[in-house]
C-alpha cells in the first residue's frame, strides 16, 4: 500500500515559520521597540527570541501530543478543561488576534500615506480601512488566487530585507551604536514584549502538525531553526537601522523606521523600495490572518468546535468576516499604532503564559521538560510586568484596555453559554488521541 506523502517536511515547516514571523511586525515594531530601547534594541530582540524559543518548545510538545488545527485554542482546552475559564481565554485569543490584524492594517495605512508624500492620520486610516475591506470582499468571494501567491510574497520580502541589511551594514556609523548614548538598561527589558510580538508567528508551525512527517521531531526542530534564523535577521536589521539613523530620527519616523533607514544609503528610491515591501508584506499578512482568524478561531469561539472538513469557503467565513471586520475598523479608527502594538503584544504574552501554565497539567502526556516550561512562564511573566510598568507611564490607558478585553471575553463566554448552550470542546479526545498514537506506531 502506497503511503501518502505528508505536505510538510522539516524545511517546508521552517519556511512557513520564517514567513509567518518576518512579516508586517518588523516593519513597525522595530521603530516602536527602538523608541523604548534605543540603540540597544538588538538586545531586546535577543531576549524576545529567547522567550520565543522557550515558548516554541512548549507549543511544539503540545502540538505533538495534541495534533489539532485548533492550535492554541486546543491547548487551552486540554490544559484547563471545557469550562468557562478556557472558553473565555479562547475568546480573548480571538480578540487579541483582531488587535494584531489591526496593527498590520494600521502599518499598511502608515506606509501608504508616506508613499503619497507625508504622513496624514486621515489618509492613513482611510488606507487601513480600505485594504481591510478589500480583503474582506476577497475572502467573502471565496477567492483562493491571492492565497496561492503568499509564498512568492514571503520570498520577495525576505530577499528585499536581506539585501537591504547586507548593503546598509557597510555604511554603519559606529558612533550611533555607542553605549554612552544608550538608554537606561530597564528600557531594554521594557521593550521585550514588543520584540517578542515580532516573533509571534512561530505558533503557526504547530497548526501543520497533522500534515507533518515525523511530527514529534520535525515540529520541534522546525521551531528552533526558524526562530533562530529570524533572531539573527532581526538583530542584523536592528544594527543596520540604528547604525544609520540617530535615535531622534528613529523616534520621528517611529512607525516607518525601517524604510527611513534606507534613505542614507539608497536615497528616496531606497525608502520607496522598503515602503513597497512593507505594503506587500502587510497586505499579504492581512489576507492570511483574516482567513485563519475568522475561519478557525471565530468558528471555535462561536460554535465550540470545528467541522471535520474546514475549507476556504464563503459560507464558512461570512459571519466571522463581517463581525471581525467591525472589530477591526473600530480598532483602526479609535486606537493609535503604539497603543495597538502595546495592547497586542502584552495580550499575546498573557495568552502564551496561560497556555504554558495549562501545559504543566498535561506535562506527563507531552513528555516536555518541566524546567523549560517553567522558564517559559517565568520569562513571559517578567516581560509582561516590565511592559505594563513602562506603558502605564507613557500610554496610561493600555492597562485598562487589556483589563477591559479580559472582562469582555468572560462576559461573551458566559453569554454564549447561556444563550446558545455551546461549550468549547476538545478536538482531540483521549480515545481519538490513543488511536492516532497507535496509527503512528
């Protein structure tokens, strides 16, 4: 009997992870984090990468034990059971994903506005809402043509960023990287939540585990290699940008610092190329995430489970797309980019921490190292506390917005349980899990 070849080998999984991480985040988060950590932001990216490696280890072990396209939602329900708490956190994950997409849309709007001459809040918001509605319509129409070119987009943006970094490296002014001009050390740690956010796409590797060759080894290796390679790229990009722009110039061009850094070497054409790369990257990210969040996360949040077959189809995604679009337009119009970045990064860290705490309850089944999972929890918790301490001084309302999101998630969960009687259920039941293990053997 001929064995069907799995879709994801080691390098295809690595490529997926890199493509998911090196996206819209680096185009805006470098400037946002740099405004906090200054010319030591590269250290923040290293710490953010270490936390991502620890978190990736925990998620990889969970993915191997509970192979489900539900991903983080599945791990939460496995860890905490089919109760109000796990359901509420799953809804919070959905809301956090909305914030992340809004950040990408705002980034698109910012770069589009700059391409037109100079930044304008009105035009930035208009472009942001416009690109969002464009992809909502594309997804409602059930078109798969754009999804097919996403791999090409990944290659293009990686080539542009890599070439930019290599060439700009030769023009670095060492004085701009001098420690005497560095900000307080605490600022370096305060920026870790934002730099971790730039890696956050690594979790998509776990969603492919059912289609992966030798998943128990492949998913973990893919996680480590992809995060490691992206860490090297981010640190190199940070050196290139901060070695060519003063801190004042970076803060002024905070939301488009990566494109601004191309000007000293390449002139206006360099800015245009990097801005174009940002537009392509953010547009691709909006499309991919709209599909993933509305088709998978929204459906699980609403119905408590996914159907056996889940395809890219208009009738599967229409309700989720419309409701998600309403949330997204609200975030785009009423929040600033730095507020969205802070809310999204801290919220995602919080959810990762809860996933790893839940992992401790299942650690005998996953076979993970308790020490490494505990380190993941500890480092994430420290990053959250430091980020909240910093943002409470500079963006006072962020803590209230995050708390409001948590409360809203619990209210929605309780309301859905009372009105629809639905419960977010485990996709991988114990009997089904043992059947999968036996089949692998």
